């Protein structure tokens, strides 16, 4: 095998992946939208439980849209938030672009539940 050729092929693959929108995992949702998703999920699991059903439906709808557009990370993010609403365990790869946000939601809800 030829090292330069392999390196070129890897670079080409990387460019193709970037063009296809699947380079190294990156967050594509705007930061303020992610914050809103995080805050709303925390809210309905803590002080605004009367809105949980409506919020869950919103997340399900967003999840379906993300899936239609092959936005895998966003699809997984929405599904993680839905799992939290349903008191289900969340599993995500450690390099997932949204894992810190999901972790924050879980931590805040857990600390709220131990406080009450």
C-alpha cells in the first residue's frame, strides 16, 4: 500500500463526509434552540409538569422531522429528551455532540428530585 495514496483517500473521504454533513459529530442546532430544549425539558420534569404532555408531543414531532432529514444526532438528542420525560435510561456515545446537554438535563432534574 502507498501511504500518500491512503492519506489522500482519507482526506477525500473526509471531504465527502463533510459535504454530506456527517463529519466529526457536530451540533447543528443553534445554541439558543438547544438551550430552549434543555430548559423546557427540565421545566416539565420539575415545576411545570402540567405541560409535560404537550412538550413531549413537540419533541416527538421534532424527532420525526430530524429523522426525515437524516439529522441523526438531532434525532438521537430529541429521543434522549423523550426518554428522560418517560423516566427511561438514556444511552448515547461519549462523543455525541449533544451529550453534555443531555447530561445537564439529567443532573438538574436529579438534583431537583433529591431537594424535594
